């Protein structure tokens, strides 16, 4: 492997640590949600609101992080994200009032949302085309590693510290957050951002570090594609020519959440307890969910640039329909005390990780042209997190009012719709340059806008 590729991998791994914190923050709430409901005497709806408080911040972070990423640079934004993760994890752990908890979870959510936009953006801009899918996939891999570590952390903290462990569950995230914050100082700025802001000497150094062939030619090609720097801010996303990538990004993000994935991740111990499993075993089963997520994300990453994004999504849709249907049936049959629901949910997680989980951030980072990429990723991420808010807020009410069977049947129905959408409409982006993808979507790419 060329040393330049090794450098790209190193930088991608560091940036992808934001994904680890993203995943940890997402899953850690599953260990504390029942305790805080009892502590502050919350109804089902207010309990759902409390769990989803971080997601309100996530939606804002995803929506508004694109512009500062263009003005300040990807690197500075990643540094700020690391600091915010560390601060809010400690502050949330020390909260003694419900409103304080809500505020700090919201602020932590800002870091998650910004990370979901800036991390994949940075990685896609420093990656060679043939490695881009796998390198952006590092971000998703780190999300599932963070989820797994959060489940492990919750299980062992509960086992050894008991009911008072919930503050430690939240606060321990500060350690990897500070590590991420420190390591970001050692990565370069995106060469495309540097060229777009007339910092050609710095961009030349970065391209040389990445051992790009024909550095001067590459620099000039990128410069031509970004020659009107103000277009990065002033180019409007909501135009007819961008209608297809906008629709694809928003629909894929919606279906990602309508699968019920984060309802399962946030409430996994509660779901297993609904089947009659004891609390400590419910936490152990949640840990198995996290491990399955990790393993099948690795499998997906190993084939995403060979099998293609669309193929993975079709296979995943079929598997998720099957296992969500089996889960719904188990609840309708009132199965208690067994392991059927655990087996079915692990099957669902395997197919989700193999498809939607691995594909979403790669696909959204690829389908928008240079001038609106940050805005397009912000739209995709904002849609993702807005749907996440609705599902996580309403799931406790759904489970209590409709029951587990009806809730999971709704999720299965959404995956039927996803299968139709992917099969009939979604384009394949495997092995194509960013400009070839734009052409396939019907977006005119002028010669002066071509980049590598």
C-alpha cells in the first residue's frame, strides 16, 4: 500500500474517533433511562422526551454545522466537537436537577450532530477514490464500536457499582473525548478546504503528505472547481438540479430511523425486560446486540466497495423485514422468559449493520457536488436526527399503548417501503468518482468544476 494511503488511513481513523463518541453517547442512555425516570418521576411521554433531549441538540448540530465547517475549516470543527463531548459528559454526570440534565444532554447532542456531518465530510475529502467507501466507513465502524463499548461499560458499572452507577455511565465518556480532542491537533486540514480558501502552500503540503500523483496538476484542478470561493456559502442547495440527491439523502435517512434501530439501542434493556428477563440479564443481552452490530459492520465494510451500496441495502431490507416480523409475532404470542426476542433482534441488528448502518454516511457523503456537499450532508443528518427524535420520544408511549407486537410490526412495514425505494429508485455509487456520480444524477458538471 502506498505510504500516502497509509497517511490517509491514519487521518481517517483519528477523525472517525468522533464516530466512536457519537456511538457511545447514543447507546449510553440505555443504561440510565429507567433510573432517571424513577428519580424524577417522569410519565412515559416526558420520559421519552428526556431520552430524546440529546437528539434535539443533534438535529441542530447537524443542521448548523455545515456553515462553520466551511468558514473555520474541518479541523477546527473537529477540535471543538471533541471539547464539547468532554465537557457535556462530565456536566451531565454531575446533574442533580432534571432541567440541568436536559440542557447538558442537549449540548452533548450538538457534538453528535456536528460530528455526523464534519467527520464523514473530512474523511471523504482526504481519501483516494478507490478507498473512499472503506475510509468513510471507518466513521460508521467507530459508531458501532462506541455503541458496543457503551453497552459493555453500562453492564460492568451496574454489576460492580449497583444502582448508583448511572452517573459513572455518563461521565466515563470524557476520557475518550479528551483523547480525540488531543489527537485532532495532529491531522492536517482538508486540502479541498485549504484550496477553497486560497491557502495553496498549505494544501500543497497536505497533498504531498498524501502522496497524490501529479500534485501541481491536482491542486490546479481542485482550485478550478472551487475558483469562486464564495459559492461554497452562497450556492443554494434547494434548487431543481439538486432535487434527486436531496430526495435520496432525506429518504435514506428517514428509513434508517423508521427501522426502529435507535428505539432498540436506547431501550434495549427495557425491551428485553418486557419479555420477562431479569434486569442484569437484560443488560447482558443488550451487550450482545452491541457486539453483533460491531461484527456485521466490519463485514459490511469489507465488501462495501466490491458489492456496492445498493446491493447491501437490498439484502439488509429483506433481512430486517424478516426479523422485525418475527419479533412482532413473538410479542403478539406473548412469549415470556425465553430468548426468542433476543435472537430475532440480534438477527435484525446483523442485517441493519450490514446494510443501512454501513451505507448511510458513505452514500450521503458521495451524492452531493463540492459546492453544496456540506449543506447536503447537513440536510441528510438533520433528517436522520429529526426522525430519531420522534422515534425515541414516542417509543415508550408506543410500547405502553400499542404493545411490542404492533410497534415492531410498524417498523417491519417501514422496511418494506425501504426495499421498494432502494430497488426502484436508488442509484449505485460504487467505484465512481464524485463527478461521475453527479453526472449519473443528472447534475451538469462543468469542466471547471471537476475535482479528484
